[in-house]
């Protein structure tokens, strides 16, 4: 009984709280989750979306499942292809040229009054 009294003198309030270890686990889990999100963004090569610049990203270019992701004024918009060819009536809005190095340049036509 005498040993018990000696031990009680060294206990503080923190030593009696069983949830102290759980709080530390929660902090570690939050750090791990943030690190996982940063790793995902870096791996997907979309770090431009973390900046304030306006960005256009083309995913699977030229394929049936092509997707265009546009970030303008901190608003992200996704455009997915319909997987069907266009049909119906329309009007010509410009011309696209493929350069020798494979780059494509789009030249819009002036608006018709």
C-alpha cells in the first residue's frame, strides 16, 4: 500500500486520460491524408490546378474518351466527349493547321454580321 501512495504522487492529470494516445493517432492520420493528396496531385501531373493561373488540360487527346478540363478564375469545368461523330447543321468557325512538328494551331474566322 505504501508503494501505491508513492506512485500516485507522480501521476498528473494527463497520465490519467486514456484518450491522449487517440488524439496523437488522429494528428498522424491527418498528416498522412494530406501527404497522400499531395502525392496524388503530383503523380497525376496536374500541379497547375494548385496555382492561381488559368489552365486548360486535355486528357486522352484524340481518343473517344477524350476529356477537356478548364480552370478559369478558380472555377474548374470538365467537358467530356460524346463518343459519337457530329451531325446536323452548323457553320464554319475557323481553320486548324497541323505544323511539321505535330503541333496544331486553330485560327478562328472573323464573325459574320
